[in-house]
């Protein structure tokens, strides 16, 4: 439980309080036994009146109240530690997912990430709220009880010492099985969550292709797999509880037999001592049993901690950032020097890219499908780290700049911009990191050609849209993305030509908006349409992950055969 202990070590003061409470709890248990035995002995053997034993009854009542209070405080401290640890772990996972390289983020299922942040982290709760406090209790309470028993009857203390190790031994055997089953259960839950969310998001597609029933069976099988894993964990828990009860009851039976023989036949022990050790014996084994039950949940937490630790320590290429800021007066000069990026060890690679992009340049990246256009776009925007070479911004490596300062200067507009569940105004306001006024939002929408559309909606800018922009057309989503850019006024605009597949009117509106933004920005675009390519100041032609041509439209027509073929095809098609 290395990972769990590391988190717990940061709450040293809370653990000290748990030790203090454990000592006080042990003292109340011994005092409770003393007062109870004293009352019984004085009433039934000494024949004392109720008034004579009343002080001992008050003492018993006070000890019971103190024990209940200490149990409550012990639980509160455990819950407090669990809450703080879960908050910290969730924050660490969120930062990990935020900082994940783009390709790692796209490869993972959303449902799997949600399951990791919610279900797996919740599994840690039982370790800190139950197992850790009980571990400290068990480390203290049985020792104090054992000392009290030895002070009254040494043979009973020896029996306790001999029988007690069987409980932790059984706990260790069961614990190994519990951890394995718990990890299996979490894997099944993550798989089920991922498949379920994917199915919900793609339900329309599944229906259109007649795969809804088939996917229903996949979800059902995944659900049954999670159910079976959960039942296996519960089965181990029930067996564990049964065996712990059996061991403790057998041990107490041996103690009761030995004490009764000493009291009745051999008369080697007083009634007070015999009754006192018999009252303390269940408390001794109760502490061990409760640790056994808590140990089961603790092992479940270990499985979750192992998965979380593996997730947090998973290595991947990522950008490192510095602290420099960028000037506000003009867009920065961007340059790549022998730059390259590889997705995996044997995956697609972008290699040996050298290019200079001056301020206010209009750069088009073109090439056949799979040539590395979007990868180069992501590298230039700072979303992917280089495997080789350099990305220079105003002559300095991108890594020397502050991350927030860089992305404050960049806007990325894709063919499928993501819109969040919320109002249209909220989705436009995401374009700025500062607080913006309603007037600024409306002006950005007007510049993006979206104001008229919004005005015709019943709730205007307060119109609720679904996750991913559900309820809006593709063109409307693109215009909201453009409105974000107008609100931000970036120095560098990076986009995967968003006009592809749109109607002529929407395309014209977007093109006019982009042209207006380009007057104060550097524009880098993955271009698919001939008219966009022809108007670029500088064109990069990619093939197989390499830049095989760079220059103006006329220069590439003259020098690069593949480029001439691509243009010839476009002129003979719909762009002609």
C-alpha cells in the first residue's frame, strides 16, 4: 500500500490525533470493564445497596459516553483525511488529463476517464475513513487490553497472544485475493463506463447503420461482466467475515473454558479477575475482527490506488513551458528547424520540417490525406511536443514561454469545433480568459455572422444548446467558433479549413470573418479548397510526413509534380 501511505503521510497531525484517540479509547474500554465488573460483584456477591454502587454506575455511564464520543471523533478524522486525499487525487488526475499530449487524450475513452476520476478515487475512501483509523486502533487497543488481562490472569493473556496471530494471518491470505478481484472489478467498471458513454454519444449513428441492437448486447455483456466481478468481491467479503467470526469465537471459547476451570474447579482465580478478563476478551478480539473487516476494504482501495498511481505516472511526450511573455504589438515570428514528431515508436512520423512564418503571413498547409497536415498544424499551435528539432517563436524556443501567455495569443478553429452544454453566450465567452460584457459577446457574434441567427431564436443568447453543439447546424457551430476568435483577437489563427462541407452562404460569411481577423493576425491553415490555397502567401506541400515543396502557388506549380496533379484534379472537379 505504498501509494496510499504516501498520501496519508502528508496528514501527520491527523494521524497523531488518531493515536491519541486510540489510547483514550483503550483506556475507556478497560475502565468500562472495571466499572461493570465492580457493580456486578458488589451487588450480587457483596450484597451492597443501589445507593452504594451508584458512584460506579455514574462512572460506567461517563465512560460509555466518552467512548461513544471518541468513536465519533475517530470517524470524523478518518473521513476528513479521506476527503482531502480524494480532492488532491482528483485534482492530480484532472491536471494529468489536462496536460496529456493531444494524441494520448484522443486515444482514451471519456467514460474511462470519468470512471477513473469518480469510481476509482471513491474506492480510496474506505482506506482513509475506515482502514487507517482502525489500523491505529488495533495497534493500540489490544495491547492495552492485553496489559490489563496480564495484570489479573497471566494464562488468559498467554492464550490471547497465541490465538491473536491467526486473525492477521487469515487477513493476509484473503487480502491478496481481494486486491486481485478488486482490480478486476475496476477494470470491468471502466470498460462498461467507456462503452456506455460511447454508445450514448453515437446512438444516432448506430441506429442509421442498424447496429443499435448489436451494441445493446455489447453493453449487456459488459454490464454482466461488471456484475460478476462485483459478486466475486462480495463473496470474498462474506467468507472473510465468517472466518473472522469463527476464529474469534473459538478463541473466546477457549478463554472461557480455561477461566471457568480455574474459578470453579481449581479455585485459582477470584471472581473479579475471572469476570474482568471475560469482559475484556470480546473487546480484544473485536478490535482484531474490525481490522480484518477494514483490511478487506483496504485491499480494495489498494487496487484502486495502484490503477490511479499507474495513471498518474504514465509517461508520454509533453511540452515543457517556461515563463516568458509575448509582445502585444504584433504577431510573433514562428520558425521550425529540422522539426519532427512521431506518434508512437512505429507510428506515423513528421520529419525534417524547416519553415519560417513571418508576422501577418497567410500560410496554407496542403497535401494528400494522411500526409501529416493536421499533425503539423498541432505542432505549430503548441498542442504536440516535438520529437526532434526546434519550434522557435520570436527566435526563442516555444518551451521558454509561459503556457497561458502563448495560448492567449492562439486560436484554433477546427472543422468540428466543440461546444459545451450551456447557453450560446457562455459558449462564445469561452473565447476569452477575461470577464467579458454582453455587448462584447454580441459584437463578436455580429462579426462572425451569427447575430441574425441568434436573434431569431426564442431565448436569444440565453438559448440552451446540448453537449457538442446539439441543436445547432454545422455552419452555426462554426460561426460560434469564429465568434470566439473575434472575442479573443488572437495573434495567431490556426485552423483546419472550417468551410469544407458548408453551404455557399455560410462559407462566404466565414471567409469574410476570417479575412477580417487575418488583418491583425498570422493565419496558418490546413487548406482543402483551391481558392484558399491560391491566396496564401506561403504554401507547404506535405507528402508522407515530409515537406516536399514550399513557396507560392505559382512556384509549386512549376517545381512540384504532385502539387500540379492535386491542383489539376481540383480544377477538373467542383472547385474548378
